[in-house]
C-alpha cells in the first residue's frame, strides 16, 4: 500500500499532467483561432444602381498559414448581391495580371465597380447568384500592398512615372525590395498556390461549401490552382483567356505574335473587300513597323491630362497594333497600317490614345513593371524555366514580331527581385473533373487558343470555344461569349449545344466604313 507521501506525489503529478494538457489544448485552440480566416464587414464606398445591393468586407488570413500567429494579410471583398438568393452557389471572380485590382478605382474618388461596368456585366448571373470579387494578396485592395511605385493616379504621379529612366527604375526596384525585407514581408507567401488557398479561406469564412469560379487571364491560372488544391470546393468554372501552369508565357512570345498576324493576313486574303484594298497586307504591316524603327512617328495624343507628344518607334507601333488585336479590333489593322503607309496618322493616333489611356506604356521612357506581386509571381513561376538562348534566337528569327519580347524587362527585374523558383509540381497540368468552360480569342496573343487546348487535355469535363474575331477577354468583347458564360454557370454541361455562334470572322467591311467616315 503506497505511503501518504507517495499518494500526494501521485496526485501532484496527475494535476501537473492535467495542467500541461490543458495548456497544450488552450495553445492549440488559440493558434487555430488565429489561423481561422475572419471576415469583417466594412463600409462600402461603391454606389450600386437603384435596386441593386453590395456588401463589403475585409478577409483576414495569415500571411504564412504554417505560422498562424505571424503577420496577417487583409483582402478587400465585395459581394454584389443577387436579386433573389435561394441557396445557390455564388460566382467568385478571379482577376488577372497578376496584380490587377478590380476593387480599386483608377482615379481618386471614382467608383471601381462603375469603372469596370460590373453591375451591367453581371446582371444575368445576379438574377439568382451573388457575385463575389476578391482582391489578390499583395495587390491593390490588400494589406500589405507590394506596389513599388506611387499608386496614386494623380497627374503629377503619372508624370513622374513617365520620366523614370532605366537606371532610376533599377534603383526603385532595389529600394522597394529592401523595404519589403525591412518590413519582414515574406515574398514566398505571394504566389499562385497561396492565392488559391485565399479563395478556400474566403469560402470558409462565408460558410460556403461550394462556389463557382470565373477567371480571366492570370485569373485562369489562379482558378485552375483552386481546382487542384481544393477539388471539392468548385461546382463549375469559366476561364476566359486560359493560362495553364504548364505553359511558359515568355518562352515563345515572338512565334505567338507572328501566328496572330499570320491569321490576320489569311483572313484578309479570304475577304473580298480586304483582299482588294490590301493585296499585300503582310508587306504593308511589316513595312510600316520597319519604317517607324528608322524614323519614329510623331503623334500628339489627346489624354485626360491634356495633349501629350509621343514618338512611336517600331516597338511602340507594334504595341499599338497588338493592343488592337487584344481589344478585338484586329479587323481595323489593315486600314490603320495602310493609312500609316500613306502618312495619314489619324487611325493610329486613335488606337494609341486608347492604349495609353487604359494601360500606358507609350509615354514612358522605358518598359516598366513596378507591381511587386507581378514580379513575385512571374519571377517565381515563369522566368526561372525560360531558355534564354532559345528566346534570344526566337526574337532575332521573327524580325518585327519579336520587338515586343525584346522590350521585356523581366530578365533584369527578376535577379533584383530575388524570389526562388517554383517547384516542378506547381508547373504540372491541373487534372480535374470539374465542369469547365474554356474561352479564347483567335487574335489573343497574350493567352492564345492553343493554351486552352493544352489545358483541356487534363480537364475531361471541359468545353473549349474559340471566338473567331476576338482578342483577350472575350466575355467583354462578344455578347455570345457573355451568354456562354452565363448559361454554363446556370447549367454546367460541356456537351450542351451552344446557344450562339463563335465562328464569325473579322468584319473588315465595318472597319473600312469606320475608317472612311473618320473626321
């Protein structure tokens, strides 16, 4: 029989074990509380049309999910409410870039949802489903924001950005990267797989067991990663401008650009009016680009901040033509190139103003990429696997079609940005049985239709549709594409007959009439 001292010793040890277990349990509980995603309501700055409603939140998640007590990331969330909701799964929009910020207006005081025409663009889906827009971590609308330049869209800020030299550009990047290090921001936590987990955390915080996803451009890669990492979460997916992880977007850019122009030349030759007016379109296009490289075109652009003078060399003229393709204006390229050849710069000025107003690039002294999230993702997932020698050879071999690739600064940016390459597993094709609609534009040189075909190989429940006359982001360019998206989300059957046609060729006649009627 144990002594009284031994009995009290056993009781004390039992209490100690109980207290240690309780402490461990409370620690686990505390850590799980910190790690759990939280959704906090915030005041909306958006002004919905009469009869529509929007709710605004901040999603709070760990920067590093393996260190739940560390830094938190805050992401803006907007929920465009359905007219009626009967428990149907919402549609979550995944933006492009990487680095796009759909919830941040382009100018102070503006309404980002109105700028993006979100209310009209989602009207059909919102008859019964909420549409949720989530900020990308590291981009505008998130804290921290990795942008390396003044994000204010004031005219002085624009002027300063335009005047940045290449040496100053390198210094800005170096200072920005050093500042992120001082703030102990972990750039390894700003990549596609982590963004995919943000989507899953959003669903958890909102109590959603299933969602639909709609991704555009880089948002398609983001969405595919959601399907890979969280296969039971996604009911249906629509991807517009498909960029699958097994594709390296920088390796073959010159050949992709050439193929897009080859298609344009073939379409013009097959059209009676275009063939008659432009019997040798290839020579015209290549000739005006080469001539601009020898003697740049002098233009004065009418912009919001007043008239701005710009010189279009061959590279910048090609940028304008490529932007026309991207925006679904490929049919206007023959008349634009022919007009430039005659010395008539009205059409090229019109399209140059469109490019500079929306994306910039023409007035800057050099190509720039100060978006820290873009650099973190592209320098991790794309540039480490580029065969630099093969890329240089492709630029040389493709002549004027390689000028855009030649202007890229990523080979300079990435060594300065210092992020490790993605593991090989991240670059493997996504295999999923989720019903998926893949949309492309024939003249999309950013995410060409061949990439959608590549993605479809491991998506057995997918439907792949290429829009004959369109460019990048066909849903906003072609009413049929928007209709396909909306009907597929309602009934995600990839074998169902299409409700409209995607094979309408470029309308060269309408483009000619518009050019003829220009003042």
